[in-house]
C-alpha cells in the first residue's frame, strides 16, 4: 500500500513526521479502512487541521470529528449563499 498513490495514506505519513512518530503498516491500514467511507480530500484537510490543533497524533475519531466540522462549515457557507 503506497502512500504516494493514496492521498489519505500520504497525509497520515506526513502527519507522523510532524508528530515525530512511526506508524506501522497495520496502523496505516486500520486508519485507511476506518476513514474509507469519507471523501479523501476532506480527510486530508482534516488531518492537516489536526496537525494544527492536536497535541498528539490524532485518533480516527479526532480525524472524523474534524471532517464533520469541515462539512458543517461548508453546509453553513452554502446556506448563506442561498439566503
């Protein structure tokens, strides 16, 4: 499983560098599987936001939460354009 071909894996590997931690292949596969139902672009953005706000390497739940916040902000912005 190559991070270069998968943007989520690439973002996770980059985040691991930022947190000075190593991820095993098993951990990467687990994150990838548990985040697979989300839009990859949103997940990559969420991982970047976690880098700015999380003190430790983010859990799947923290990344998913960040994705939800991004989605909610997008919904609210779209609603404001429609009003």
